[in-house]
C-alpha cells in the first residue's frame, strides 16, 4: 500500500536536497561545484485541491483533519466560509476552502465555481444526509457539464454519526450523477474522529481508522498517479539519487573506484531519464486519445438525445450513430495503442544508445582494459591498482571486480546490440518492446471488451434519454415553462451520457498506463538492482570512507524509500 502521499513528497525532497547541498559544499573540488549547480529544486506550481459543496457540509473541518490540525478554518458559523481561502498543506499542496453553494447567496456560488477552474483535485463534500435537488444539480454540473469527473472525489462527512448498508451511499452518488454504470470515487470520513485521534490515548488508532481520512489521502494519490502528477513530484527524488551516486566519486581513494562509481552513476541516470520520458510521452498520447474520443462521443450523444418523433426513424438514426461511434472509438484506441508502441520503442532505443555510449567511453575502456600497472590477480587483468600498498591490499581482497565489470558491460548488450532494438533479438530491451507490442497490438480492443457503445445504445432505446425537444417534439408540450423544463432535462441527460462514456476512456487510459509499467518496470528494476549491488561492492571495500560519503549513502537510501513508497513501482 502506498504510504508516502502527494503532499509529503515535495517537503521530503526539499529536506534531502538541503542535506545533499551541505555535503557538496564541504568539498572544494571541480566535480562538487558542478554537482552543486545541478542540485536545485525546480520551481513548480503547487497542486491545488479545492473543497466544494453545500454550506455546513464539513469542508472546513475536513481541511483541519487533512492537515493534522495545523490549519484551523472558522467552522462555528451557519455559513462560515464567505470567501475563497487558500491554506498550505505541508508547504506542498494548496488546500482551497470555498463558500458553500446553494446558500441563497449567488456571490458564494460564483466564487466556488471560479476556484474550481484552477483545481487539480476536487473534493465534493456532502454530509451523511446525502443529496437534495440543489446538491445533486451542482454535482452534475461539475462532473458532467464541466467534465471534471476525472479529478473528483465525493467525500461524505460525519460518517460516524449514521451507519449505512454497504453500497447504499455508492448508489446515492451514482443516482445523483445520473449515470447507469459510471460512478465517482467515494470516501466516507469523520473529521471529528480523526482530530480526536491526534490527542492520543488507547482509542487513538481505532478512531483514526474509523475516520477514513487516511483512505481519502490514498484516493488523492491514486488520482494523482492516474493523471501523471506523481511522476512530476517524484522527479526531484530521482535527481537527488543521481547526484548522490555521482558525488560518491569525490570520496573514493583510488582512480579505479572513481571510474567505476562514475560509470555506474551514468547507468542509473540513463534508466531514470528514460522512465521519465516514457511517462511524459504517455501523458501526451493519453490527452490526444481522450480529446479524439470526446469529439465522437459528443456527436453520438447529440443524436441520442434529439431523436426524431417517429419510432422507426429514431431507431434507425440511433443504430447508425452507434455504428459510427463504435468505429471511431476503435480507431482512437488503435491510434492510442500505436502511440504507446512507438513511444516505448523510441525511448528504449535511446536507452540502448546511451548505455552503449557509457560502455564505449574512454573511462569505461580505461577501467575494463587497463594498461600500465595491471592487477593480474583480478579477472581479465581488470583495474589499475593504486600505488599505496594498504589500499592495494584492501581492494584486492574485498572487491569482486568481476561483478562490477559485468554490470558495466551489461548495458552494452542488455538492452540491445547497438543497431536498435529491432535488430537485438533476444535482448531484454527487445523483449520488452515485443511484449508491449503484443499487449497494445491488433487485439487491443478496450471499447469492444467494455461494450460501452452497445450498452449506451440500448439505454437510449429503452428510454429516458430520447427526450423529444426537436421541432417535432415541441407540439407535445403546452406552455413555455414545460418546454424549458424538457430542454433542461435533455441537456442534463446529454451531459450524463457523455460522462458515462468518457468515464470508460479514463479507465482505459489508466489501465493502459498500469499495464505498460507492469512490463517495463521489472527488467528496469533488475538492472538498477545490479547497479546498486556493484556500487555497494565498491563503496563497501573502502573502510576509510568519511562522514560525508556515509551521508550521501543515507540520503540516497532515503530517496529510494520515498520513491518506492510513493508508487507501486520505484519510477
């Protein structure tokens, strides 16, 4: 289970970066200066989490609970929040409290909706009393009309006050949303229980568990990962890890160890860079896929919600529109799959080229094929031994230079043979590309498996979606008010219809990302484990390593832990 949360990563990374900068400043060498120049946290806009909902729904209390009581908004008035107020969550996330909507004050509604336009996450907050007409319409407006469902969580507060049978509250949210299969993620919380748990005592753990606050935090992480935001937040930790690797050269006593550590650091950097580029390229392909789907989904829903009055003509029109939708969605899925295949092959090809460059570098050749004072006792005559007898004896007896050499040369054939991955049959890189191609190949038919279009078409045929508001339909309505009511209902159904289908597009993209990394992560993790083992072999032999070198190892270990615990993989 993920333990490190979105709001924690920037502050943890800043702490480690400060420690690293302190170590680098303790050395006056050229390399230390170069690394110190790179040891900078890039300025990034803080993710914004906007809390919205009706007045007195518990938004302010929820902010207090999420921040472990560090933030105390005013929570004792009937309509306490009358402005958009931004709070810092551990200095890393902006928590935005908004006025309660539907309070009878139009200005409050406008302020709340305005703040949502800049949100990365939206917590739609309601009490266990659930929805009335106003809160239902507001939920539909955000999720359906504004198409913000992909970044929303419905938070049901005061859950400890009133029990509910399993599935009852999920069904209430789905009914309010107006969809037949798609639903928003839901968190049931009790802020009072959580705040009481902070006081300690024998019931603290039980109160914290019952509060549901930790589960809500994990749901925010899940959305962040699905939207690619965690990859951005983890990037400073990758930089810290890389700089620690490179800095270890400064504290190695002999040229042989310095060369080995420099080459191993370069290998880790090559893998980390490609992982980041794969994620970035995937996000671009995902955005294009969803945008293309939305055009055709909207066109289909336009037809489904404005069918002709004649029953047979309506059926024919809906069948034709459904066929067009199926064809279009399949085409977009194929293009998405092609983009995933292309970006994977391109990035792993670049990884192969970089690892080859590292293996062919002068530094590698000097290490792997030395001349001069050769250590004949090491495999293949590896290593120019230092002149100091004590250091020479220590290295000869404790370092497995064969393993170090194997790791350095592994990059030359592990991901490819130098002529691109297609010509490297049997290599790890070639197999990864082949496996991705099998998964996202001609059989990649996610819409077909979900049968979304078919189910939507049937729903429209059954009724409830085909409200007659076209020219032929006006004659059945008597009076302007009834016509307007019918038009609003049709618009509501239109928006819910789009959300129903596009919710599956979101799921397809999230599943594709998960499946892609399930193929790519394991071999990359194995390679990085080899890098780390070789680094440990070299560093562990140097008994004279000082405090600075040990601090680098400690910083690197903490960065590794944060990377591992912030996601299922370590990327």
